[in-house]
């Protein structure tokens, strides 16, 4: 389908320039906006070292054993 009005000869260059300026503006805004949020979040983090969950520290066989053995719910001992 033919456009209703003919496009200017330099339309493709103009469009590429416009896209580039929009992307540059988005990147600048993205850098400006998260800085205060990121700094605030970093300031509020606990100073304790980050450690793995207990289940991540167990060998896989122990996890499989714990999951497959029936346990007494009140005493926590294997049946």
C-alpha cells in the first residue's frame, strides 16, 4: 500500500537520529533515577555476612534422606 503522502528523502536518517536521541535520554534518565534509590538501599543493608541457606550447605544425599524418611512430627525423630 502506498503512503497517502510521500515521505521526505531524508526521513530514514531523521528517524534514526530521533531513535538515537530517545535511547540516549532513556539511558541518562535510568542512570539518574536509580542512583538515590540504590544508595539508600545499600545504606540500609545489614552488615552481617551473607551466607547460604542451611539446605544449601548439606550434601544432596542428606537432603534426599531427610525428604524421604518419615519423621515423627512431635519428636522430630525418624520412625
